[in-house]
């Protein structure tokens, strides 16, 4: 069975390193294992995906943009030095 690798890289005991986009001919049980694991897709002349990733270079749906956090400023005294707490005296 022919498959197309979708993972970054797979190390096969017979074929060695298989990289993303590479087409490989494997025995049926090993090909089914890679497909069920999400590491590969069955090879067809026209690959039809359930969830196409890009159309003309733009994503089909985009999640809303998160708002940036406001800048945090350090608490400091007027002359630029850090504020210090007065020391606690020991109780006798």
C-alpha cells in the first residue's frame, strides 16, 4: 500500500528515515498503523483532505486575535530607587 508521510519524520526499520511529503510503498498492516497513528495518509492521485489547511496562501478560518497585555511598570520612588520596607524590630 502506498502512503504519503505527513509527520515531520518517521524512522522505519526497512526503509530508514521517511520525511514529510515522501511517498512510500509499505506492507498493508504497517501502512494502516501509520495512517491510524496520524503519521501518514493513503496515497491517491488526488489527495482530498477533510480539513484543507490553506487556500491561496490564507487560512480558511482564523481564530480571533487575543488582546495584548498592558505594559507593566515597576514601582519606584521619585528619584528612581526601589522602595524599601522599614525593618521590623524584634519583640522582647
